[in-house]
C-alpha cells in the first residue's frame, strides 16, 4: 500500500523558526490514491485530478481537525462527473456530519444534492470490530479512548496491514488487535503534546512521547515501524526532541508530502 501524507499535524500552522519553515496541516492520509484516512487536509494538498480519484473516506471521529477537508473536497468535485464520495464511519460521526456541518446552515447538504440525481456524498456505516472492504482495502474500526466517540483502524490488503490510532489516550483494544496481526507493517500513532503537558494530554485524551512509548510497547513487537503524527505544531520541535530521546530505532515522525510504502 502506498500512503501519501497530506497532513500530519494536530492543527494548521505555517511554522517558521530558526530559518526553517514548514506548512503544518491537519491529518489526512491518502492510501493508493483512492482511500482517504481522516480528512483534516485534502483539497489544499491535491490537485483536482487527485481529488476526483478519491472513492472512499474513513473518519476516526468528528473533531474538526479530522473532517474540515470534506467541504472543500466535495465542493471541488461538483462538475467533475465523478461517483459520489463514500463517507464511512461509525453512526455518531455520520450523524454529526449531517447535523453540524452539511446542515444547510454551515454548508449545503451534499448528502442530498443535487436533487433528483445521485448525491455528491453517500454515507456508509462502519461497525466497530467488523471489517469492511473498500475497493481492494479492508478496514476495521476499533474503539479508542478519546473525548468523543472515536475509532482507530486496522487497514489491510492481501500483502500487508497497518494500524492507525486516530486521536487517543491510553487504550487497549487497538493494541491487542495489532499484536495478533502477523503481517502488520506499521503502527501510526498520534502524539499531540510534549511531556510537560501530560495533564492537558490526559484531559483532552491525547498522548505525549512518554505515554506513546507505553502504548507502543503494548503491541509487543519491538521491531514494528512506528510512525508518529498529530503533533501540535507550536510544540513541534519540543516533541521531536523528546521522541528522539526515546532512542527507538523504529520511530519516525511523519511529514507533509511524504510517501510511506507499507
Ligand atoms: Zn485531532
Ligand atoms: Zn480529537
């Protein structure tokens, strides 16, 4: 599987410090050009042709940094004669999108537009613990521990599998499943705050580098490549230093524009 990193941060920020500048963008990972994993960033990272290739979007939860790319994506697709975009998640997320975003107040209801024709968006319910085939990729949502109903995902094809944490604090089920997958090739785990903000991490149900290593070790596969994402951009350097200090050779921090082959 080819995973293109459209956004890898926990917020948007044009980061400029000590002569280094970088455009940090909210989370969005594009798998094999057709499946989007969370939609924090889409339209600002892909040309129109790339956006028309997206068939399915799986969403971990309703927080804005994971869904805010959807309105511009669907807007840009109008007039491109593509199929509806299949938005897949747990009922809480699908209901929330319709109630709070595509509600004819914040944005038009693209789940019903255009009238009398196939809509631009369609909703597909994912059931926790049950796998669903989307194209040639199989996804399984697993409950994780965040402030709102949230799932991580096991994502696999015939050759390989990887795990995506979504936003999470200390959790169990996702790691227990990861431990049982023989061809698991990577763990993509969020780390939002530096160690000094452990209280905030606990309240907002996110991880710090110290908490990350405890969660990663629950998988019980010390060689498993660990890809860290969802750094809050203003703490980018501080978190990166603390991740480096963990001395985990399998650890890397995901960057916008990067491609990972799993
Ligand atoms: Zn988030
Ligand atoms: Zn969140």
